[in-house]
C-alpha cells in the first residue's frame, strides 16, 4: 500500500506559558448578521490576552458564536 503524501512537518518546542493556536479560516471569516467578518485582528487580540490554552479555546468559541448570532455560516469553524 502507498503511504499518504506528507503535507507538512513541523517540529516546535513551546516554553512555559506559550500557546500554539491553529484554526481554520472559517474562524476569522465567521460573519455576523450584517456580513462583517470576525477578523484576524480580533483573534490575535484574544491570543495576546490569553490566560491559558483551555481558557483561550473556550473564549474564542464563545466569542465567535456570539459574533455570528443567527447568521448562516458559509465555512467550517475549527
């Protein structure tokens, strides 16, 4: 059997208090009912004020869903 092709390889060592944030573009592109995107700036601001990885994940999830409100989403949110 053939092996799956490797898309990328990353070796990274994080120090105490450092966070690696990986999201799909659907997080930044999440739109509110008026069509405004959540945006990278807002996501980076949340990262800068993070109190830990678990708290950051919960905060991003909650803030994106509040931002989107009842607007239909056109992309995944991962």
